[in-house]
C-alpha cells in the first residue's frame, strides 16, 4: 500500500501503517485518515494525534489506552478523556486508528 503526498510516494504496510516513521507529515496524516474513514481531521483529532506523537517521542513507545486517557484528562479535562470520546473521533480506537494516523509504529499484536 502507498500514499502520494506532495508528489512523493510513501510506503505503507498492507494494513496502512507507515513503513518509515521519518516520512510522517501532517499531509500524510490526512491521507491515512481517509483510509480510516475519517473524512476530515478536526482540532480535536489533532490534539490526540499530537499528544500520541509527544508521548512516543518522550518514551520511545506508543501509549496504552488507559494511560492515554489519563494524559488526555490532565491536558484537556474529563470530558475529552474517555475511551468513548476517543472512539467517537477514531472509529477503531487509539491503537488501531489514531496511532496509525499519527505515523507511529504498529504495536505488537495489533492488526
């Protein structure tokens, strides 16, 4: 699978995960989100994407959903921290959808 962004072909896995993490860009995130049936990335989407990327940059791994909810609560409050809220924005959740759009590596055991 591949995505074309600004005339450049970027390789994705068969499941749509970014092969070379250094190639991630906001433009690529928009293309990946279309494959995930998210027609538009709102500021709420970007808040989650950016927080997931920050966590990865600081810790070298993706954040597990329960801890991510805690981070969301600290930064954005209770109304924007539940798994239900995250699933309302990313239909297959943090791990399978938000992290994929954020250009993070596929966690073990995740399809």
